[in-house]
C-alpha cells in the first residue's frame, strides 16, 4: 500500500501536472494559468468537437448526412468569408470537426437491414443451422462449467450440403461446451439462429444495445458437445496465442490459488467475471469499486506506473527504463489478460504518452488523450455509446483535468493521504453522470472504498503476475504468491461489504434529463476555474453550488410520475409495473430466478431504479410458478414494500410460496389475501380481484388458480390475467360484464388459453403478452393463437418482438410505446405465414 501511494504521488507530481502545463517550474503563478493552457491543446478540442458531431449524427437519425454537409459548408464559409469573424480559425475548425464526426457516424453506423444473417434470423428458422467463421472475443471456459460465449465473424452458411458465402458477425451461446475455443480459430457452429440478443426495456441499458453498437444483430444457440467444432486453429494470429495464454492461466489459477479467491482473481486478472456470484458483484457496485473487475485502463495504469516508479530508482538509462516498462510490463500484461480490446486501448494510450518522453518531448496528457480519442473514434465511432469506453476514458480525462488542482487544495494533509483522496475524487467528477445514465446508481461510498481497494488492487495484480510467471516453471512454488492472495482479496471483500452497508452508501437514481446533464457539465467547468484560477474564486464556487442544485432539481423528467402501465420484458415470465394517477405503485409478478439469471435483480430492479421507484405500495403474486414469483424475492429484499397481495390461502402451499412468505415475514411485509370482489385502496384508481373463487379452485391447476385483477383509472382499463387457462376463462366469461380495452394475454399466449369466447367477451382494443425469447428450446406463441387475435382485429404486442410495452391513456385514447420501437429495432416476423405488428401505435 505504501508503494502504491508513493508512486501515485510521484505520478501526480511528475506526470499529471507537467503534462498539462507548458515546460515550467511548479509554482503557483503557472498553476493558476491552467484554464488558459487547456485552451491551447488542439488535439483535445478536435476530439471533443468530433465526439459532439458523432452525438449529433446519432441524434438526427436519417438527417445525419444533411448535418454533415451543413457543418462542412458552414466551416468552409467561415474560412473564406471576406469580412472579419472573431475566432475565425477556431470556429471554422470546430464546424469541420462536427462534420467529420457526423460523417464517421453515418459511414460506420451499424445497419441491421444490410446484415443477411440477421434478415434470415427474422424468419425464426426452426431447423438447426450450420455456420462457419472466425472466433473473436472468446470467453474463458472455467472448470466445472459447460457454458461458453464468443463472437464469430461468419463467412459461410451451410444448408443441405450447399455452402453460401455470407458476411456477418454473430454471438454464439454454447451450452454443453466441452472445450475452449480461441480467438482467430476457424470453427463450425450448429445451432438455432435467433435475432433476440437480450431483453429490452424503457429507460435502462441493455446488453443488446451493446452488441448492436458493435454490429452484432443475431445469436446462435448451440447445444451439446458436438455443436462447435474447430476446423483450423489461428496459429498465425497473436490474439490466438493471447487467448490460449488466458485459458492456460485460468486453468492454473484453479490449482495454485485458494478456491475462495478464484472468482475475484479471474475477474481482476483475466477480466472473466462469470464466477463472481450476483450478491458479491452487487457489493462491488454499491461500494463504487465495480470498475476494478473490468480489466482496462486502471489495471494497465497500475502496472505501468508502479513499474515506472521502481525503474526510476535504478541507474538504467531512461529509454531502457521505458522499453522495459512497456514491453515487459504493460504489453506483457495486456497479452496475459487476453489482448482484449479495452486493455489494448489503454496500452495504446500509454504507449503514445511515453513516446513523448522517448523522443525527448515533454509528455502532454491532454494532447495524448485527444489524439488517442480521435484514433479510437475513427476506428469505431460507436464507442461513444458504450458505457465501458465512456467510463474508462472519462475517468482518465477526469484525473488529468482535476487531480492537480485537488491535490494542491489538499496540500495541508499528509502527502500520501492527499494524493489518494485527490485521485479518488478527481476520477469520479466526470464519471458520476455516466454511471447514473447507464447503471442508474451513484455510489457515494466509492470515495471511501477506493482509497483502500485501489492500493490493494495493486498488490493483487503483482501477486497474480508473480504467480503466473512462477507457474510456468513450478506449480508448487506458484502456490506461495497464489495463497498470499487470500488475505489481500479478503480485505478487499470486507472493505466492499462495510462500504456497501454504510447508511446512504449508494443512491439509486433515474436516468438524468438533458437539463441536468448540461447543468452538471457547466458546473464542472466552473469547478475547473475554482481549482486553478484565483480570480473570482468565491463567485465561481457559488456558481458550482447553484448549478449542482439545478442538476439535482431537474434530474428526473416531469413525465416520470405519469400514470401508466409497463409490461416489462423479462423473457418468458410476467412483470408488470403499474403507476396510478395519485402515484400508487404496484408490481405484478417479477419474472423468473434460476441458477443462471435472476430477472428480479437483473431486469426488474434496474427498471424500477431507472424510473425513480424506491417504494412499492403493492407487490402482487399472480401464482407461485417460478416465472412469476422467482424474481420477487430480490424485490422484497431490496425495496420498501407496503404489502404483498396474493390469492386465497391454500391448504398446502408449495415450497416456493412458503419460502416467499417466510421472506415477507422476515422483512415485516404484510400479506393480503384477495378473493373475488375484494379491492385495494388506490386514490383515483380501481383495483379489484375477480378471480379465483376458493371453492372453485379445488383440484384445479396452478395456472387456473392465478389471481386475476381488473385495474382501471380515467383513460385506462386493463385485465391482468396471470396464467389462467380454458377452465378459468370459461368461468370469467360469465362474470365479466363489459369490454376491457387492455388485455394481458393469458398464459403467455399458449395454446391452452385465449379462447375465442373469452376474447369476444373481453373485447380488448389491444393485447400484450410476455414471451420466452425466440429460439429457445420450447415453442413460443402458436400460430393459431396469433391468427385468432388477428381475425378479431386485436392488435397484439409481444415482448419478444417489441421489448417492454408502455401504455398510457387519456380522453384521446390509449397510447402505446415499445422499447424496441423507440430504439428502432423491433423484431417483427418476416415469415408470410405470421402476422406482424407495428413498432408502436395509438389505439383509439
């Protein structure tokens, strides 16, 4: 820890401050002129204006070409205008950079329509497909696990003995994997092709968003040990050997390290987080230290700067020191980590930085940041919309901009403490709104936790380095540093647990509005002046406070409390969020929870956080099947809940229901048992149970015993049917007295429900169903059920096609917006045998 804090202070003094200044002495007069020095960093401003052009290109959609041409013409006009223009060169250059950014986005925008494999996937072919291609971004295959994920650059499709050349990149999910695959290898994959990459909902970032930004629109579900076959190893590819080295290290770690540290070490050393359980990962998130589990900039910087600190204490020539540090430190670490993209980006940035010193130039951090940023954006402009890139680049830029001033402001503190505090605080100035936007969380405890965890991470990385190097020669000797990891990792875990348990350790927030982002951005500019410009410092501090208060007041969008229904996309299962006109909140079911994924934790809770929901007045359990009640365990544990609502009590509840009732009791959550005719209090809204009748349900299936609710307020009337089947539908047909405009399709649209008599009695104007992702092992909605809705002219919205479905209503009718429709990538069928639904429509 002492070593790390020492080199951090050394870097701050010799790297960060001098890199922002022109060559100078470290005196206060030069220090105060930093705002003026930043204005002269041309590469930095090229990067910012180009990034702004990319953002505008995306925001304008199909008008991106028009934006590019307008900015280009305006920029040239500024340069050739015959009359004087203030800051002519700067304004003209800014406009040309905007044009460049828009051009980059238009030229490199991922286009699903031109992806032939994706277009074929939209037909949902039922047969097993065979593709050949080259592996990239392969996961590590851990011992004891039989699941592997990798990407494949497809080159040909094989059908009936015929080979068709195609060019596409797909995601492969291989269940039953019995061998690792390596980057650069040519493989043959057999499996079911699907266009469904992940669930998609309003207001939260999806894995599908990430993959689509990288030009991946389809997935192959491969099952069985014969589903993937390596045709030709990529022995001439450096990435092949890097991924083989990564796999070898994972295998060695299971031998030379204690089992208790293996999940964490695989995460921080190899970037393989698959072994970390959800509970521990949440502690990392809540304590603000989750960034250490993604092998990227901070890991490369730790290796580089700590080795640099040691080498500077030797009599070796400086160029030799740089060579050793970059080749035997940074580059070797990047290769050992699998030469993954994020690691190589950080390696490139450091190589450019130290190239200045190699050629006897004073390193200029902001220029390096801008130059590398331009290279990355030209390579892939969609990086600007990936959380990992924004967080890593934002944290580096934040440190470069704010660390020197913060360290100077803390000069009265002990040197090591001042350096640690300044690093922790400065790294989060620009990343807080990014984390809030993508993850809907602001970890307030991160400032405390990182002061301890980051130095311990330094020790962990060097112990891992020593373990792997020694393991090449002796497994027994490698156990010495391997088992030395146990106390270090334990201390990190205990620090995270303590930080996450502190009052107000983290704050779940909705996605900020554009007003809040602008106010926060301007506040950071004034903070910069506070730190570096003595003139009007008090006035600037007042401006920072006012702007931060403005950002807080306008953080939540005005429509965040609009009454609405949200059918959350949780795959196969139900989760429906209801907000009434007087802000009564109700969650009906919570999706499933399995050993692989908990939809309550992974999908429902982030959705609620994103929409500013901290308390649920009612949590409704339609029935005790896992795809309805499973995800609610997490909700009860993490949210304030007024009451749990269930159907009539049964003589012998199943184990899952008993466990859920015990959890409610432990959290002092009352349970309301409803029978037909019972209502729930909700001002300006009506919530009534219309099924099941206890005497009728005896001997019936669990599905037919589902709690059915009728929820209504001005402009909205919905029937929430759970998983009822024909018998319960027949009973309800005699009890429903009038049309209900919105219907939650019973039992996910299975063939055992949605009888014609029931639909004719309900007479819905729109129907919504939550389905298993297409391409799964069991069939989804049968064709005859779809046709039944079509013949009755009932618009059908499906979460597997449309993602989350949001419904609002007023005197003008029902308005429907789908999450996939808002993003522009609905998965409507291309097969002529099936009906298609629009991305979003208004129902009168």
